[in-house]
C-alpha cells in the first residue's frame, strides 16, 4: 500500500503561519503525526505484522478525526478525510469507510490522493458482499494493477470465475518485490482452480512457492496445494497434504483445514474419523466451526439421532453469525416439531411425522411405513386418502409406476368422493 507523502511546502510556510496562528504548532504536529503513523502502518503491512498494526488503525482514526474536528479549514482536510476512511477500511468498518471515500471524491476529485481514494473505495466494495457490483463504478477510469486485482477479487467472490480470470490476465509487469505480488498469486490459484484451469492454478502456486516465504505463508501454500488436488479428485493425496500441515490445534487456520480434512474423510467413507475431526474444528477459533456443527447434525440425521441433531442445529441457530444461522434455522424448526410429535399417536401427528421423515430427513422407507399404517389401519376419512396420495407420489419418485397405480386404484375404490383423486391423473401424467 502506497500513500502520498506531504510536500515541503508546509515546512517553508511554518515560520509565517506559526507567527500568525498560535495554534499552528498543534495543528502541524497533528498532521505530521498522521504522516508518521501512516508510514509505520505501511511498514507493518509490508511485514505482515497484523497483530501490531491493528492498534495503529485505531490511532489513525483518532488523529484524522481530531484534525477534521479542530481544523476544518485546514489545507490538509482532504488528507484527513482520506486517512479516516483508510482507518475505517482497515478495521473492517466498510460502510463508514465507503462514506468517507465518497465524500473525499465528491469534494476533492482533483486532489493528488483521488486516484488512491478510488482504489481504496473499490477495495471496500470488493470486501463487502453487499457492494461488490459497484467496484467497477468506484474505479472510474483508474486501471492500475491494483485496480484489476480488486476487480478480479470481486468477480471471484461473486462466483464469476471467467471474468475474474480475465481481470487477472490484465495485470502486467508486477514484480516479486511489489506488496501486491503475493496476494495476486494466491488469488490466481483460487480463480483458476474454480475456473477449472488446474495447469494455471499450479503455475501460480509454484510461482508463489518460489518466493522467500514465512512459515505461515508456506503452510498456506500447502493448503492451496491440497485444494488443487481435491478439485482434481485426488482425495487421498489431498488428505495427506492437509494432514501434514502443522498448526496450533485451536487456531482459526487449524479449524479451517480440519474442516476440509473431515469432509474428505466423509467422502472416503471414514465417518468415525470425520466426527473426531469435526469435534476438534467445533472447538477452534475458525468460522468453520459452525459448519462443523451443521455437518455433525446432518450425520446424526442420517443415523436417525434426531434429538442429537436438534442439539447441533440449535447451537448454530442461537450463537452463529447470520450466514450460518440461516442454514440451521429451518431444520431446527423441523426438528423441534419432530420432538413435539414423537410421543403423539393421533392420526394428524402420525401423518405429519411421515411428512417430516420424507421431505426433511430423507427417510423415505420410514415415511412409507407410517403412511401405510394410516391407510391400512387407521382408516381416517380425512388423512387416509392423503396417505394414499402420498404413497402414489413416493413411488412415482422412486420410479415404481406399477406400485403407484395400485395405490391409485385403492384411492378410487376406498375413497371415491375424495377431492384428491382428480389430482392423481395430473400427477401420473395420464
């Protein structure tokens, strides 16, 4: 990340201004401190020191806001607005950041930082799922390598992989010493992997591995290698690669890779090992821990442990971020209803249990058994015709047309006045 450095004019003007304005010293020091802070942030970002740089963003926000509040007529007001937007952006406060960058571009479109502001606004939009469609508009006519990077990133995150590859191909002359170079290579691996171009994905990965990497970066590269192998269907090789990556057990990185390991173990038929791995993931700091709980819930559903599954989905629905809650909430409601119906023997509850088994839990044989019980034993005038209709549908889905026709005959003979009969011909297509 490169920032505009302040020119020497302020130093030349200092003696005059300091005589005219007794507050000039404080004013100059405020902006000078912002300059120095931005340089430190730039250095820490280049070094990848994410821990130490976080507090610097807070300081940048405070200092920029101070200059805006107490020196609103300052010639450095545009710079302060830009840096306040930058602080919000780096802290993940994307709406606030976008507002400041738009404000900057509205009032200072010809400022030397305007080009940088457009790229930073594009970055904010690319990182926020709500605004990824605005990246191109944010950039205007700016077409630097970094601009192409954020266009590619936005398209990749939106699932438009061919467009992402096209923007990546527009990046020219990027050198290994550039702060953008490593991110460009890693994005290239992901983009070409999703686009199905494994050769290009491996090419980008090998270029990344040829660089001088920190241990954490090399581990990330190995994870990418595993991703390529998975996409090529080489599951056992991918499992070996993922399992060889040494990470702190409860870290976010360990949880993310553990989730990939568990899914491969399930693909390879080792459910017991997958459950052990998912248990570790659920105790990690990874966002994937919620996915692990959902996956455990689904495994319990398959095994018929509906109460155990309900516990897993309930944990996600109550505590997870919104993107995970939505996946858990519907099945949680179904399982809550299932638990209420479990001990009820009335015909309506029995019929509803069959619906839940068939449409939500994938238990077609158990559902068929309950619908047969309703049709053969209960002889309920309202629910038995519905059970026969459900049996017709179930057997049609299975492809057993003869059996479906037998239930059609029963529906006509046993319940000739049922309003469902006229729907059967449409269902059968005859």
